[in-house]
C-alpha cells in the first residue's frame, strides 16, 4: 500500500527563520511560502534529491500546528507523508484494520494539489502519518 516517502514535516515557530536556516546555512533549495487555510498552515518545501522537508507554521490561532508548538515551543517533527496509489482504497483498508483516520475520513486537497488523509498517531507508534495520493 505505501509508496515512497513524499516528505517529512517539521513544525516551526518562525517560517522565515527556518527557511533561512535551510536555504542560507544548509544551502538547500526552498520553495516560496504557500498558505493553506483549509489546513491552518503556511508551508515551504525544502527540495532534496530523494524527498522533501516540509516546514509548517501556524496560520491563525486555531491551527493544529499552534497546539503542537504550544507543547513544543522550539518546533519539531510533526508528521511523515507517504505516497499511495489509491487514497480511498488505502483509507478503507486502514479503517477495516482498526486504524483511525482523522478529520472524518474524507480526503482534503493538500499542498501539492492532491488528496491527503491523516492517520491517528496513537495507531502508529506515536507518529502522525499523512497519506498523499499520487
């Protein structure tokens, strides 16, 4: 069911400073910021040869990232995103196995313009999992 790692997401308290660290200190190519109001975040992607790093900053006080940063003020790893061929088939297989899909189980459009779902971290060793359809 799982394909390659699409990205690893890191929640940051200051997207501009985090972008500068990756771009200026590490020499990485970083995308322009993209606001995703439906997800409550502003993101940039650090482009790597084999995957991406997504840097997330809260977009408003109701952002799920704001709650994460309240517990982790310096930021930290937020989730891992895996690619799947069929997001609805993956969702159905997972829920039949007892895994919990967050947000009512219906895919939303993610930062890459593709459907995404999030899986409850308590079902996956404390790690929030995002699935993105190819």
